């Protein structure tokens, strides 16, 4: 079978080559990951079975080792907020702070971020994200840089709507145009520009679920409908880690509550 990273080379599915390192400890949602197919060099796709689902990672060079300058961004979803508890869709800057549980979640996550030693910290201005970034900033002694690209989805005229069930959320999003709700392509564009502008090194970006969704849509080169079919929503106070090199993306972790060995290896901090 032709390898998408090493053109003209053939590798066994049962013995993946070193250019594709699929770690056994890859975090949720990549539990029980195993390489199943590498198609032609002209269409390199890594396929991984994930809890009986098939995820297509359209990212050449997953965990491929190279000497290019590394840019890595750790998207951190804010801790539990009052709006989460009340099930309110909200994008106001100055409402809905973290709950006591949310602060505790962020404090635990910060202990793992300290192992990674990021060199930059960015945040949405929305209160729940800004409070999350403040906890990280004080613990890691890194100043917070507010960035508009990381802001919560603009909920338009639906801002403040209580959505109690998944079905109600789906109904609301199907009416996005009527309510003036910001689209995922719009979010994807702004977060892609944010990632493009990052300096080399490891950056933490504290933001919201839909912004992380936009980053993953961009990294996987999918449209939002394709991405939606996998049902991936990072939990609160978790890290989603993307590595960028020469316009190629490596998805290191999605919704990980801790700095796994995979994440530490990617940053070169596992020794």
C-alpha cells in the first residue's frame, strides 16, 4: 500500500511506518485508535477507527517528524460558567462568570499546562473566558493578550435564549439565518487567520466551543456538515492541541483534560 508521506514507499497496515506514529494513549475522542488505510500519495488520508466511528483526518504528516519551526496552539475551552448551568446561549462580554466548579476545573487544567510551559496566552474577552485566562496567567506568569478572533459565536437575536435540550439547540441552529446567528464558516475564517498570525512556539488560546469547532474544521479541511457527523464537542476546561508546520496541521489532541504523553512528546517535553 502506498504511503501518503513517503511517496513510492509501501508499508504494511499491521506495522505502520515511523512517519505515521499513532500513539496508543491518544486522548478522547481518539480512544482505541488504529491505522487502517493510507491511500495514494495524491490523496493522503489517515483513517482511524474511533469508538466504532470512522474519522478521516485530512492532514498530511500526522505525527511526522521534521526540522521545520513549530507553531503549536492549545485551544482551551473556558471552565463551567453560570450560562452553562442555566443553558443560556450568550455572547455578552460582561455577564455569566465562572462557577466555583468552573474555577476548580481550570485550576486543575492549569497544573498540566504548567508542564507544557507555553510562551504566549491569548483569550476571548467574554467574561467566562477572561476569568479562565486570568487563572492560567497568574499560575504560569504569562500576560493575557485579548483577541477578537477568539470571541464567542455571535448569537444575534437569539442571544440570551435558553436551550434545554439537544433538539432545541438543533432547531435554533437550523434557524440561524432568521436570527442572525454567526455561521461556522465565519468563525472558521477568523480563527484560521488567528492561527496563521501566531509566532513559533507554544500558544494557549482560551475560547469557546464553536471557535474550537471552527479551528478543527479548518485543520481537517472539512465543511461543517462533514465535521458535525462525528459529534465532537470539547468539554469545558479541556485542551485541543494543533501543531502547524508549513501550512500542514497535526491534530495532537481534542478535548483532553490533561497533558498526555502524546502532547508532551509533541512539545518535546516528555524527557
